[in-house]
């Protein structure tokens, strides 16, 4: 237990010779690892051939069954972020990152055992449940620490970390393919040893984050920085607890803002490959469509950093207003560039749309900090992420069902996307109204509780 | 004696500051290199779109 005490908040307080610029790479190590979840689909086909190797054989898992692994992981991400947020504020980022690494890396190892013995429940328990808990705790673990280290640029700081979640898939996808090729044999698809190797690699990489992150002393401020005396609209000077925050209309307005922004984006991401192939039938190959999906991943990652950094200058409300207005306009217009056969404009339109999808994720922690203060911003962020889980179901369901309904009623496949995109534009208009309604939090919600940092350092 | 002590302090501070800069650069390199590799892989694939 004494060994584990080095992970707690009191033992993570930064000394004099520590640079705050070490915190973003520590956070990135966590987010780049857990971002692997977005690349899980590379395992779908090999997992469905685990017995037959080249093709599916009797007893092999169906693709629809394997799809549950990703869904369960995302559900557990949302649930664990909401449940463990308050514990994280108390335990500190280092302990939370360590638990996240154990769960995420361990989840891969349990999953490897499940694949090797062909026990689906074991894979579900490992990657879905254990891995999903690792995802949730890991996702929120560095957020409040970054906000405390960068009071002058909270949007940029959280954008840097959350950018890693978007970029993780870019590393995981080619890495998984390479490892599976290496371990493949006439009697194995190579998934089980790939899972085992990735679990170990990610655990070690996350340990770098665990031992690099530090929390600032309570009285610490960036050298030369003075908290602005001039009050800024929406930015609170007090703090609100997580329990109290969820009773405020501001929390639920932001919940709707995140949910609507993600619903619109996730719908496009899930359909990107078939959409571009059907809209430019005959001129876009499956390989080129994969390139389109890759560009959207880049936009998703870049948007997280660029938009959240921009929010430090124009404010969070201004950035979300831009997302919703520009997004609605683009969703309404971009399908017509497809009908006109203009690939470049079509791709550019969706790149901007997906950059705003990513930007929405990265800007929300700073928005929460503006409204509710820093005391329990990690816990509040965790609870808000249930909006993501909701959107994760809502977005694909909306896109798939509307499209299928239209095709059944005789609409051409290429045209079926137009109505879907117009519905997404309408959702963004609703999001714009919710964002417009966000007002400063009433003083009666403020708490006198102090940040759970560094009492030892003050002594 | 005091001048020697002060100069020793300055050099110790400079050494610590260089050490910290190296540590920060190494930390960014550790996360930046795999990320850059991933971005390059995606970029190469996306070229097919405009060929």
C-alpha cells in the first residue's frame, strides 16, 4: 500500500523545478492510448474468422455480435466517467491514470484470453467492460489538472489532451494491422497475441503519463499572469459542486449542446465511406473512400486543438455559436456539391463539419470551468459525458433509419443522404438556441469548498 | 567567497533549467513521434482521394 501512496494527490504536487508543459504530454499519453477505441473496427473481420481463419466457419462470431464490443466499451466509458468523477477529484490525476492504465491494458489481456479460448463473454468482459472503465476514467483524468495548470489558456490545454483521443485511432489502426500481420499463421488470425501485445504497450505508454503528471500547489499561478479583474460574461469567480451543478439549467443546456453537436457529427462519421462512394458513384473507389475517412479523422483531431484554443480568444459561447450556425449552413449546402460532382468542395465541407465535431468535445471542459469553476470540473465533465453516450446511439440510429425509410419509399441512394443532412442541420439550429440560452450560474449555487489540492504543500 | 557561492548557484540554476528543457522536449517527442507517424499514414492513404 505504501508503494501505491506515491500515486495519491499529496505525493503528486509539483516541486519548484517542474514545468507545466510536461502536463500536456502526460495527458496525451493517456488520450492517445485510449483513443484506440475508435480503431477497433480493424479487428471486426479477423474476429469473425477466428475459427475459419480465411472465411467464417460454423461457430465463428457474427459481425453483429462483435459490434457489441465497441458499443459496450462506449457505454462503460460514459457510465464510469459519470460515476468516478468525484473520486478522481479526491484521488488526483496520477492515481486515476494508473487505474485507467490497469483497466485499459488489463482489458486487452483479458480480451486476448477470450479470443484465444474463443469465449465471447470473456472478450466482452475484458475489452468492453474493463476496457470501457479504463476509457472513462482515462478520458476525464487529466482535464481538471490541465485547467488548473493553464488558467490563462484552459481551452488550448484541454484541446491538446482531448486531441489525443481523436489521434489515437491513427496510431492504433496501422499498428494493429502490422501486429496482426506479424502474428498471423495458417492456424491463427493473430488477434489474440495482438491484443496481448497492445495491452502491454498501452500500459507502458500510459505509465509515462502516470509518472510525469503533477498537480500544482494551491497558490500556484503562471509566472507574470494576473487573474483578470474585469469580469467576463459567463465566467464565474466561484465554484459549484458536481451534485449542485446537475440541478442547474446551465448543466442541462450544455448537455443538450454537446449531445446535438455530437449527434450531427457521429452520424456523418459512421456513414462517411458509403456516403462518398454512393454520392460519387463510379468515380470514388473503396480505397479513396478510406482516404476520405482518414481525412475526417485528421479533421476530428485538428479541430479539437484549433477550435478549443480559439475559444480562449472569442469565448466558449461564441465558438459553439459558430459550430451550430456554420455547421447548419454546411449540412444544408454540402449535399448539393455532391450532386454537382465537385469532390474537393464536398470533402472540404465535411472536413470543416468534422473539425467542429471534435472541437465540441475539446471546448466543453473549458465551458464547464467558466460556468462552474475548477473545484469539481472533472466530476462535472464526467457527468456531462453521458450526453456523448446518448448521441452515440442517437446519431447512427437517426442517419440509418431515415436513410432506409427513404430508400424503401423509392428515393435514390445518392439522394437519400440529402434529407438526413437537412435533419442534422435542423438539430444544429436547436443546439444554437440551447447555447444562446446559457446564462451565468446563479450565486446561490456557489460553494465554499476549496480545490482538493496540495494541503501538504501549504503546510 | 560569496561571489563564488553566487556564481555556483547561477550555474546550478542554469544546469537545472537546461535539464528541465531537455525533459520537456523528450516528453513531447515521446508522444509526438507516434502521433506524427499516425498522421503520415493517414495522409498517405488520403492521397488516393485526389488521384
